[in-house]
C-alpha cells in the first residue's frame, strides 16, 4: 500500500513544477515583453494600410514643408 506522501516525484511532475516556478519568478518580464510584441504587431498593422501612408505624404493645404 502506498503512503500519502510522495517523496520521489516523477520527472514529468518535476518538469511541470519547474516551469510553473519559472513563470512565477519571471512574470513581470514575460508580461513586459509580451506588451511590446503586441504593440509592435498592432502598430505594424496600422502603418501598413494605404490610408495611413496618404496621411503622412499629403499635406492638407498650407506651405509644403516636405521636399517631395
């Protein structure tokens, strides 16, 4: 009959526990990098649209400050 306490956990159990402990330890850094990745993807998607490029190139009236 097995006892209630498991003194030698399986390798899978140790691996899962180590992954969870790493995520708990580096939670802020993971979220920080994830924020910048999501912001980069959204900004890249917005700036790839032709309407956005027209806003940057065409100046609605006034003096033309850009040489092109």
